[in-house]
């Protein structure tokens, strides 16, 4: 029997590659049957550089049996355009979607888009492997947990699959030679889940329990990535890099022990309230160049509405400690959270400006599928664009025209506050 | 919203604006050493240079360079922009560290602008400077300040459109005199704000009391930057301010305006959906 040709595709920005697809391939290839019967290729398309016609042409030259797409709110338009054309030309190709944009609302995507065959919900490693076995004729689709799918035009929903308890089951895509580290865009994941339950975020709601990759495997990944002299900076994808101090100490030992070429650790997500002098010393030892953090808003009512942790004094102190020690802090604010209004947003901006972080990022609320805000949007009185990227349109105290003005004001403030030093770019 | 340390670089100017404050016009040159000494610090991130026309100083690049060396992250310049019609001066200014610009534009056409500056050719000089500035590579922030007065208020919308054509980052409408009743200004201000927002550019209004700008609260410049201004102005409360919920936040109306027009057009604001949030901004 010919091997099934499987293509895993991600449309990315700025030369990034998909860690998630690396996991899918690494896990699937653990299975001897899959190795015998499937050939899996990962393709990362640059969403800015390539148009849909180019992608379709590329795929037409490969003639795959199955295409899996990694779907996010920022790339779903391109994914849908590509799959609609592909399925029209090659109806025999099986189209599988996964990722946070589609997983929580799989049946909706299947009903609205006749060219999708299967949508995976939640973590995809085991589910995708079972799907490959199904396409090779050894597993019945009804038996695969964590999917919704179409049979004879009818949409079916199978039971959910719990998150993978033991992450050591998933091989490292770096150590298996599936992903090759590249400068600026290499991410390492040391755990899954989040200690927080912010209502605008997917992670805390669906993957609440912290599950850690084994320490020896993390150490090997760090050593592998930092062993590349051309990697000047890398990242961790963990929800909170400084989630526990004893764990941070271990990670820092691994990083500093492996860091022969002075590689910088950039833009790790942290909780600033947890930062003290000891943490800063650890960050320095790990060669942390920059961190990213909330608070998204400083308004107490809004923080309560979205279940966001924020302690202003500790946050301010954390920003000060980090900046004084040369670690750039990027703080984030979201426009349109329930409870905020135009001037409460201004208050948040003013508060952050007074803290003098290196950068303030302003973004508009995305009411993402699978989040509490999405599922309880009526309760919160939120109106949002159902089409990705699901931008907020109005909240009870934040009518559309005020949100629009806040965005325009923030754009102007962003340009002024975050202006780059002239000598660097002229 | 960003607070800037303000540094006066002397009153020398290549325009002769009708509304230029007398104390600016007759001011003596400010000594270079005095300026340099006032820059030394380690606390402030933002500094703002104004005049006169700062770019006319021979030591202007050295002053900017010193400011950058003193640790200021954001260096803003209030200018008429004419000097930047010479791209070499623009290049020099940016190279030494200044990339936030506030440029005054009095009108949408040469006859009006030159009349206000009392300087033939000043309009095209400013426009050429703006062209060079917007086309110059690298990160920069450009704000257009449109002073509003009796002579130019009916041209307000056109002037805003002229500014928008340069893709600027912010527009400020600044009430400059007290010869036009607010009720005559307001239709133009509302139109100008709508034009600017439609074109996705932030716009603010300075120098009008809160009660006159109901419905435009988001655009009241003083909510963000306070009432301190490089131009000395005297505001006072009138009898209706006593009952106004904004009474403590708003300094009232310019004294000269009240003596000219009285207080009949005003009425206290008794309710406003933004009041509590605006008040919280100043607590």
C-alpha cells in the first residue's frame, strides 16, 4: 500500500514556524504503524509574502491525501480561502482543521464551510494520530475522541478528549530533528496550562491544570537550541515564565549552563507582581533581554469582570526593578473589556505611562471562541464580530463609537510613547 | 497624556505671527550654557523645546544632542517647520535625536497662513518642511497644531484636511483668541473632529471650557495634559460654574472672553456619563 501523503500547514507572520505542528508530527511518528503508512510534511507559509493562488499551486504539485491546518484568528481567512479552492479542485483530499480558532466551535465551522472534513478540539497530538490511523483504515472515526466531522453531509460531534496528562509522551520536535531552530523565532515550551483564569483567554479555561514537560527533556532542548551559534535570541512559550521561583531557578541554571554564545532570552510572558530582586537576578543570569506582561486594565471593576489578577503596587515595583536592571518591559492594555469605558481606558494608559515601561502595547479585545467572554457574551452584554479575529464592537459602558475613538487615540499615543530612538533606524 | 519638561529657546523667529505672545517676541536670547545646564537630570523621559523658532539657533543640534545624551527618551520640538524645507537640517535634527514634531499651521492656503504669520512665503515653507518630514525615513511622530482665531476659524475644516493629507499622527485645535463666540466655533470644531476621526487621526481641542464641549469630551486636550500651557492665559469661573459638576476640574473661561461676551451662553453641566471616569483621572 502506498504511504498516505500528509501535509501540515501553518500560515505564520514574520518568518515564524509552528511549534504545534512539530508536536503533531513528533507524536504521530512515535507510532510504528504511522511511520510505515504515512509521510508527514510540515509547511510554514508566510501569510504576508504568499497569496492563496501560490499556496494552491504549491499544494497541487504535491498531491496530498490529507491536509491539516493550524487555525488561529489571524490566519483563518487565508486557511478558508485555500481549503475552499483545494477541495473544489481535489475533492478526495481530506481537510482537517485544528487550533484555538476552530476547536471550541468545530460544528459551527463544519456547518458553515462544506469543504472541511474534520475539526479537532483541544490538544491534537493523540487525536491527529488516531485520525491518520482512521484514514489508513484501522480506526473507526466514531471512536476518535475530540473531533467533530462530516459524514454524508451531516455533522457529528464525538466526546471530548481530556488534556494529555503526561507530557513526556510527546517527543521533542527539536530533538527529533523535525523542527530546526532559527534565530528570533524559536520557542521552547516547558509546561502547558495556566494558573490564572482570565475570561478573555483560552488557556486558563480549557487547560487549567499545570502539566510539565520532564526536566531532563527541557534541559536537552535548551542545550540543543543554545548550541546553535546563529541563534542570537529565543523565547519560551509558557503562559507565565516566572510561575514558581524554585522552578525558575532550575530553568535559569539550565539556560546559563548552556549559554555559550551569549544568546538572549526575549519577550517571555511574566507576572510582574511576582518579580522581586531575586527574580531580577535570575532573569539577568538567564540573559533575559525583555519581558511582556499585563495588566490589560487597571480598573478594579473590569479586572473583576474578566477575572484578572493585578496588584498595582507590586506591579509598579516589578516594572521599576526590571527597567532599572536593563530588562525591557512591555506592558499590555486591551481596549473594550467589559467594565471599561473610554476614560477608564485612558486611566489605564495614564497609570502605565507613569510606571515608565519600555513599551506599552495597545490592542483591541478579541472575543475568542472558547473563552468565557465568548461563551457568556450575552451575560456581559458584549457585541462582537463573529468573523475572526472576533473584534469587540460594543460593551455596556463602551459603545462602538467610543471604542473606535479609543483605538484611534491609542494609535496616536502608541506612536508617541513607543517611538524608536532615531539613531537606531536612520 | 505624556508630560514633557518645557524648555524655552528664545523668541527669535522667522515668522511674525499676529497672535505670538508679546513676551515671546521681545524675549532676549537664551544663553546656551543656561539651556545645557537645565538639561542635566536623570528622572525625566520627555523634553519639549519651543521658542520663537528653535531651529534658527546655531547651537540647536548641540542642544538636542545634549538632551539625548542626558537620557531623554522623547524629544519634542514645536516649530513652524520651515527650516525642514532644507532636508539637510531635517537630517541633522533627526540624527542628533529629535523625532517628535509639533508644527503650527494657521490655514489651508498661502494667503491666510501668510497673513497670520505676517510672512510672505511662510505657508509654502511649512508645507515643504512637512513634505520632507513625512517622507523622511525612520520613526517619527508629527502633530499639527492649528491655532484658532477670528481670522481663520471658518477655514478650520480645510486646514484639518490639509494636515490629514500629510498622514500626521495627531491634530490639535487650539483656541488662540477670544473674539469669536464659542457658539460660532462649535459647528466648525464638530466638523473638524468628524473629518479627523473619519480619517483615523486623533484630534484634540484646547482652550475651551468643558461645558462648551459636551459630546466631545474625549477630545478635550486638557483632560490629558492639564491646563498648564506655554502661553500664559487667565481663566476664571463664572456664576454658572458653581452648579456645574465639572466646576472643580475645569478652570472656567478665559477672562478676556468673559469680559467681551459675558456668561449668557453658558449653562452648568448637571449630568454627564463620563463625569466619574474623568474625575477619577485626576485623583
